[in-house]
């Protein structure tokens, strides 16, 4: 039996905790106290579920992938369709939960950070829905890469603040969001987008994402009469993976997290934090991170802006350390190939993040017998990645995109 | 719990500069100039890639220092160099936690002690997470300086009563950086902290003008001036690094520091 995590100090084993400036300790304590009350409050839970159903379209389907299964000739492959959520990814589950908590705390101004823009869009969306203000921090580099999502956030009424420090990506946007929160914690609520950051954020985001796994478990049992043999999810900060894995932790199910190997884990250009990182503190939590020998944080790389993060949620670090979840990685090229494979076999265009999970699942399913099953968390849809795919495939194959197969 | 004292007499002028900004040799000269200008304690910042508690001025200084190859061990050894060159005032190392973790907590304290550091301040290590470092600090005789913020409220008593060296009060919400105005409630906050503290109470974040220093000395035991000095270093950097202009630039820096410290040296109305 695993110990109950996190403990009262926000620790998942050696990981987690609160490594923040003193100014934020009281705001964190207030969020923690209100979260515990909310999670024990039946009316809060009902309101959360009601909004998930009527606004985001939950429960999301569990889809059998017959063509992909047949093509691989191995285990049966199922997809948990988080791509069918309102705004196109699992991020909305968490945004709705945190907005409800902010409302409960009387805060009407939201702060968010975003990489690819998915969490930023989700935050801007719930802010509009709940009549709140929303300020989103986004690295200048990501703003260039994800122009469309920037405009989406603005259409939704959010203010997007370009971040020019560091590498101008998610890590730097998160730094700047935290700095802004330090200055405005009296009337702003910081809506973090993944299972990262200081306690109670990793726990809170897990609680608002576990709906993925709770639903999937029920749907899978109804369909197959048993639990899946393997579940695969991609891991950047790790919120879709924790949401999917958490309800299965006590079960006899093999859990596989897939990090972004970028141009290869033996190059400096990857974001495979658990695979290649070491223990340290980033954004307020003890976890694994990519850093140099002097503790300076290194810039990660991935084709996927959503996985391009040098840390990982502390609960993943813990699950890796006790061996409950196995963490592997997929390269840019493997993810791109999986993206194309799923699009062409099933007519489903996955987010490039989720394509990392598909890549690893394909590899596993091929070697498994047909009476076994693999469940993939399809965390988001790939509309936002079409331009990235055009660039990548064009650059790689040097041919007209229209003829790429 | 032991009180680890620093041998200083309030009112305290506590300047902050970044180790290796713009280069290690200049940092030593600036430390000497600050002592000459009347600094009671030097806060030496260790540059970090992701300084969550710092505003743009100190972020840029950290980037300059890191580009020059500064690391935590080198910053500590720089204190040793300063001691050899004649810097005698207490030196507090200001570093984020992650570099300390990578060096190893015990190695960090051993190296700091060996090089003549007098204390440690870790802005992202709140009281609750500081147990092991406080113990090590006591073992090596190096106080771990605590911070209290305007949001600390009921936490003030617990933090202040266990404070070592001096107690660092964050003047207002936000990160480091020059502020035009300080909150009206600052005086009440500082008096509240002083009521609970056994060690001198200093205030920092945003202090950049002699008028602010004059006002604050009435309600606490010292001021920390960081970004204003770091901004001055940034302005002077090209001259500080030019051999024939360095002496004049250091003198200009010292004069600026002296102007900030001056109000502390005047007779005090209510003390």
C-alpha cells in the first residue's frame, strides 16, 4: 500500500513542498485551507461536475481505435478523448476547478502562465465564463510560435503579457507570473496550469484533473469488463498524466509516462526531465529538473511547446522514485510520425504533446498479444499544431507539404 | 535555539551587490568602496538563472554575472578574496536554494565558513522548510537570516522570535526593485516586527532614496539597499571595466552609496 500523498507539508516522499518567498506563504495557506473545505463540500463538487458537463461537454468519450489496432497487429488500443473538451484539451478541467475556488475566495482577477497557449486559452475562457479579469504571461518566443492562440486569448478578453526574460518560453512565463502574483497576491488568484509549483498546487491540479482517470476507469470497465493492461500519457509538467494515472495507482495496471526527447536524450536538446534530470527546486517545488552542476536551470527543448518545461510535477518525481510509474521518452520525429499515423488511420488529429504518448503506445502495443489492451490519454487536439507540422515536415523532407504522406 | 549575533551596531546600512557583476575583480573593489562608504554589513548576491524574488534590475545583473562564469562556489571564494584585500565588515551570502542543494548543504556551510562569510540568506526558503539549514548554520556559526513580509501577519511572531543575525523585513508586496513610494502601513508593520524580534530589524525592497532612509530609520534598525546600487553598477559597468576609468567610477559608486547611508549617520529625532 502506498503512503497517502501529499502529507501536511505538501511532500510527496522527498518531493514537493513550498520553496517560495515569504510573501507567498500566507496566500498559499489560504488556498490550501479553502481547497480542503471545497473538496469536502458536496455542493462545490456538484457545481464543478455540472459545469464540466454542460459547459465543457464531459464525460469525454472513450474511443476504440480499430484501424490503428489492426495496423499494429497487437494489443487493442483505446483513446481517452480529452481533445473533445471545450477549448480542445484537458486544461479546461483544471481551469474550471480553480476558477470556482477563486470565486469561493472572493477573487475576481486571475493570473495564468502559458506555453503553447492551451492553459492560457482555458484560463481566458473560464474568466469570461465567470466574469473575471485574466492576465496571461507568455514567453515572446512562444508568442511567435503560437500566434493563433495569442489572438484567441485576446478575443476572449484576456490580457496577454509578453515575457522577454530567459529563453522566453514557459519557464520564464511561469517566473514572471509568480513575480506578478507576489506583487498582487492581495486580490489576484494564481491559476497554475499543471501539477507543478508549491503546495497545494500539485495536489489541487491533480484533484481537478483526476476526472480523466475516474471517467476512463468506469468507461473501460463497462466496455471491456476489465481494466486496461497499460495506460500511456505524455508528461511535460504532467497534469493530464496525473489526472489519468491517479485513480489507477492502486490497481494492477502498468502506467507509462512519456517525456519529450526532442532531438534525442543524448543531445542537449530535449525536455526529458525524469529521464535525464536531477533533484532540485524549481517554481517552488522539490522535483527533478534539468540543471547544470551549479544548480542553474537549463533551457529545455521540444517540438511541443506544451512539453517544453525543465521541471516536472513533484508527484511524478515521487512515482518515478518508488517505481510505480515508468517514464520513457519520444523524440520530435517519433511524435510527428505518430501524429500522422493517428490522423491517417483514425481521422483524429492529436495535439503534438499527446502524439508523444501515441508514439510510445504504438511501440508497446505492437509487442503485446491481441487480448491485451492499451489506453492512451489523448490530452488535446492538434489544430494548433498544424503550422508546426508544416514547418517540421517541410524542413525534414524538403518537399511540397501537400505531398507529404 | 541559539541567537547567532552579528557584531554590528544599529542603525545599519546594508548594501547589496551581485557577485561577478560586471566581473569578480570589480566586485571586490565595490565591496571595499562600500565598507569605506560606511556599510555595516555587505549582502553579496549569488547570481541565479531563475531569481523568483527579483525584479528586472537584479535579473539583468545576475545574467551579466552568469555570462562571466560566476557560480556559487566562486561567489563564496570571492568572499575569501575580499577578506585578503581588506574587507572587514560582516558579509551575508544571498543565494537561492537550488544552487545550495547542488553544492550540498553541508559543503556550502563549510565553504562559506572557510572563506569568511558571516551569514546566509535564502529568499526562497521559508521558515517551514529551513530546519536542516538552521541546524547546519548553528553548527558552523553562520546565522540564517529570516525574512518577514507584509503578508506574514500571524507568522511574524514565530519567525521573529527565532530570528538570527538580523531580521529582514520586505517593505511591500512584490519583487526587488526601485519603488517610488512605500506603503503607508510600513511603519506599523516594522513596529510590530520589532516588538517580537530579539535581533536588529532591517527593511529592504524598493529603498532607493535618502529621504526614504531618513524616514525608515525612525522605525527600524537598518535599511537594505539593493536594486538602486545594482542599477548604479549597471550604469557604470563600461567604466568599471576600463582600467584607466575604474578608479573614478568606483569613487562615483562610493559617493552614491554614501549619499544613501548619510541619513543614518545624522542624529535621530526619536531614538
